[in-house]
């Protein structure tokens, strides 16, 4: 076995993956602790040391994976994702690049590429993007139409909420999320008692219908992803069974050959 193959087996081993997951979790905790001035004042040296050690582990693991897989490393989008995350962490964080210190927490996102179940969820969501884009366009259209109507109807009675198109867009987005929508509605209904018709119709269309379409598309994408994985697993199992049958047939032929001779 060549050195490249041994390195590839080492970096792909389940134990190595578990170690990487543990380092990611520890690093995420230390980066969170750095947001506390008291902890930084008392244990800043330790947090910095753990952060540097975690970054060294990520860099070595990524380099070993690149060496073990060769140019095939870049065929996997998740490997490219890991390269970008670790590359950002290796950039200087002083001077004009000081803002990059806040991006170090992006290393926690490596859990997505390391844990298979998270990869499946993200892959399913990415396949659902085209469908979600259409629903998002529909939602924006409904939001715009509703904002124009609300501005024309309620700008005089509730200028704080519907004084102009920008205020109406923000207010209706708030109403769509269900955040304090009753306060907005009651403030308008004090002057326009029939305003409840607009608000109930708007919430029924956006919150109860369009937003639920996002969930439906995501669930459908997850089911499709799981179905494809089951088909792939079934095909792999059939190929293994075929190879086993062929091997058994060859063994029977080899056993029968001496008897015939």
C-alpha cells in the first residue's frame, strides 16, 4: 500500500472524523467564550492557545486529505467548502482584515461537512432552492401589492405604520411573521373599524398559505433526497450480491475442475 493510500485511509477513518468533530465543538465553545470580557481577561491566553491549536488541526487535516485524495479532492463540493472555511481562518486578522476575526466562528459550520446527516439536509435544501425561489417571488409580489393598498388606505390614520411605501413594506413584513400584528391592526381599527378585513385576509394568504409552501417544498426535497439515497443503497447491494454469486460460481468451477480431470 502506498503512502498516499495510507494517508487517505487515515483521514477517512471514523475515528479521525470523530476527533475532528470534537475539535470543531471545542473550538466553537472557545470562540463563544471570547465574547465574554471577564473570561478574556482571566483566561484569554488559554482561549487563544486552544484557538490556535484547533486551527492547526484543521489545517493539517485538510492538507492530509488533499494529499490523500489528490486532485479528486476538489471534485467534492464539501471539500471545497472546508477549504474556504479554513482559508478564511488563516487570513491575517489585523489592520484592514480585523473584521475577519468575527468570521472565525464560521469554522463551526464544518460540522455540516463532517456529519453525514447534516450534509443530507443541506443537499436537500439546495435542491429545493429553485422551488423556493418561485415561492419567494410570489411572496414579494403579495407583499408589494399589500403595501401599496395599505399605504393608500391607512396612511392618514396610522402614519407611523403606513405613512409611505417603505413603512408599509416593513410593517406588513412584521405582520407576516406574526410579531405584534394585533397591535398594528388595533391601532388602525380604532380609526377604521373595517380594517380587520384587510389584515385577516393578508395574514391568511401570507402566513397560513405562502409561508407553509416553503415547508412543503423543503419536506418534498428531503423525501426525494432520501429516496435517491435508498435507491443508491439498493443498487450497491444488488451489485455486491451479483459479485458474490459470480465468485461462488468461480469457486464451484475450480472445485469441479480436479474431479473432472
